[in-house]
C-alpha cells in the first residue's frame, strides 16, 4: 500500500507558494543500467550551468528565501538541489551510489529542484512535513542519533522518527535507499514562480525514465495531502 504524504496546515499557510508531488514506486532493483537517462539529464544541467551559476537559478533563490524565513543561513544550510549543483559544478561529476539515487540526483541537477527518495519499508504510517517538537529521532548516515531543534521543519512518520532535517537540507540514513530496497517514496518540492509547471515537467521526465529503466515496475503518482 502506498505511503501517504502530507503537510500540516501550518506549513501550507507559511509557504503558500509550495508546489509538490510524490511518486510511489514498486519493483526497484539495483542491477540495472540507468546511464542513458542520466546522461541526458546531466547534459541539461551542463547547459544551465554554462549560462549561470546555481545561485542565480530562480529555483535555488526561492529555497534560499525559504531557509532565511526558517531562520537558517542559506549559505550554511543549502537545499539538496543546490548542494548537488554546487558539488557537480566544482567536481564535474557526482559519485555513483545506486541507479535510482543516481537518476534522482541527475533529475535534481537538470531541474534544480530537490528530489527526495525514501525506502518505504523504513517509514511507519504517514510521512508528514511539520514543525519538530524536539524529541524526534533522526539517524545520520554514520549511524549517529540527533534530535531536531524545536520548530525546525522536518519529515516525520507516525513514530516520531525524522526522515529529513531542515526540510530539504538533509535526509536520514535510516530510510536511505539500499541495494535491497524494492519500494520507494519520491518527493519533489519547489517554491519558485513557475514551480507548478516545472514540477509537472520533472514528474513526467522522471516517470518515463523509471518505466524505461525498471521495466515492469509500478509507478503511481500521488497528490500530497
């Protein structure tokens, strides 16, 4: 059964410009070749970066504004898409981690929009974007346990486990995609002026790539609650 994904009314009211969509994907495996689809997306990113640095992109500027609203220094805490673009611009490549993660990272590069991916077997109940109480549990990729600051925007499930901190800044190692992952929740979020059209275009591109790479997989698009 697909994982439900929702925003609290407070998040909706504070960020009325937010546009988001989710995908529930079943039938993922690590033994596939996603290089063709990834190369096309990276070429798009190359073209954009040749014209301007990521900091000038409206998608990134909108997230910087949101982070400032949340009391975070935008150049210290960057949204996931800016961090990826920044690393790619400096190093010329991104590390290969897992075909699905590599595809979603390339998609994020091309559209300059954060794309989060969660292993649904690690999520209990509904995934909610909300303000932290401060007692939630967040596990880093190194296995360390942290507790989000009260009022911080997090992705949390029904057990109080935080699957992302500072909204689109940092995902948890707990629900990261692994070699044995078969079902995932993909979340795409944007705040800029043309977010609705760009998120729709991203979802179309990603859905087609998923169907081409993981033939026979189930891909269901869902509207966040």
